[in-house]
C-alpha cells in the first residue's frame, strides 16, 4: 500500500466527538449557531484568568526573546520545573524535585510518553482503564504497543468496581490509568475507592513480582464543586506518575502545555524518569512550548472561575431530571452523563439531532446506553436547549 494502514484508519475516521463537532459547524452555517445546541466538545468557555493574559503581555514586552521563543532543555526549563515541584509539594507534600518533572505538550502527550516509557516491546503488556474512559486512551495504549483492558464501574455511582478491577489484573498488567474527575461522567473517585484500588495494586505487584504503575490523568483536578476533595494518588501509592495539563485549569487547551510528575518514592524512580525522557525523545515530545512554560511558572496558583460551570451543571441537572432523564450528578469536570431514553445510545443521539441537540453517544467510552453533555458553554445555550430536551423526552413518554 505504501503507507501505514493503522495510521490511515485513525486519520480517515475522526473520533465521534470530533465528528459531531464538525457536523455542528456545518449545521450552524445552515441555520445559525444560536439554533444549534452543541454539547459535543470539552472546549472551556470560561476565559483564562486575567493574570495569565497580563503575564503573556508582560513577557512579550520585557522578556528575553531567547528564553521565550528558543529551545529549553528537552525535559523543560529547570526554573519552570522547580516552580512546579514547589507547588506540588506545597499542595500535597510529596517531596518531589525538578528532576521528577518533565514538561509536555498537554495531557495527551503526557499519557503517550508515560505509556511509551512503561510498555515493553514484545512483552504482551496490558493497561487497565476504568469505564467510562476518554476514548483516546485506546489509541495511546495501542500505539505504545500495549493492550487495553476495560474495567466496568459500579452501577449508578460509577465509582471503580474493585472486584471487577481485581479480576482484570494478571501477570501482563503493566499500568492502570485513573482519570478523576472523570471524563465523561464528572465523577470524582472517593478516598475510600482510591485506598481500595491502591491496596489491590500493592498486593498484586507483590504477587506478580513486578511493579504495576498507576498513571493519574488529571486535567480536571481543579474543576470540582462544593468543596469536593480529589485524592492525590502519589500520597496513596508510590508507583504513580501524574499527567497534568493546564488546558482546563487555566482555560488554555490550544496552547498545549502540561507536565509529567514521577513520584520520588517510586521503585527505580530515577530510571523510570530517564525512560520518560527517552520516550519523550522517541516521540518527538521534547522542549514543550517555551513561552507557555514561562507563563505557567508565573501563574502557578492561578485558577479559572468555575462558578459558570457549576451554574450550567445545576441548570441542566435539575431540569433534565425533572423531564425524566436519569443523570449522574457530577462533582467535577464539566460533563453531564445521561442515560439515553432508549437502549441504543446512537439512535438516541440521532433523534436528539432532529431537535438540534448534539450530545456524544458513549459506547466508545466503554459504557453503552449513555450520552455525554459538555456544559462548558454559554449559559444562553444551556437555557435555550431546555425546551428541546423537554420535547425530546416527550417523544419517549
């Protein structure tokens, strides 16, 4: 054929989320954007904090052009990594240093690097994910040479089903990905769930005679409501790598900036960090964007105003449940996980389209019969969609 068929498959068919987003743009051009209730893409609607934009302006006006636009060290600027390590220690007291931090082009790069660093060629390594899960995990795991194993959640709560998880672990299990707050459900895994998860990982690592690594995917850590706490996994399990992104916490998804943090108590910590560096090199993920490394180092404690997300959540949850929808009330992120009003989520999605409502069917997320509503959008769109949601529900009554 002259080209990689697997890569052709990934390029010729977008993810379901992107397919819907592209349809939304076409439909908006036809009938007006205000008439399309697009809840497909997790693109933050809350602006970046004022200090972020002010910092960018100051850096460009007074900063050193080589520092801002030139290469940094492959793993990131040392000063930036020091600031990040200090913040992690201030928040979570884990004893991390700059030599445990690797700067990346966002969480996707962080995950890809970690999986490449851990999964060994020809070893039939497996990586467990917890449904519902971000669809691209499958792509990242398989591209690293691993096999994805899906653990089903507890019904209703969508917490991790510890019994199901333990039944999925075997001698080939190399890594486990935890995403909390979760995309697409908005669920935050409780401390009780985390402790049980880590107890199983500790016991199974000893049983099989090798470390099972925990990869914490944390782009939504700061997006939680009503004082909910998100356990920091390094404090519960030593063999943890944290993949962090500023896409949501600072509303900077297009700038592609984040980091990997390797737990200093990890077994063979220094060699794992060097494997991360090597994986970044092999994938071409070296020297994350220089300007935005400097920006985040100066805005380490900045946060977006999540009151807008909370208001949208409450409007949607309260109204949809009153219309007869069954919803998982999210404690974090900006997604509402809704049970489709018929068994086939794709058929429900198609029917919703006739009301100009665009939601994401979640079969590809590992859970059938649900759809995801991304409420990181204008309040006017949320409120404008309510009559359409009501009419959609009436069709099933």
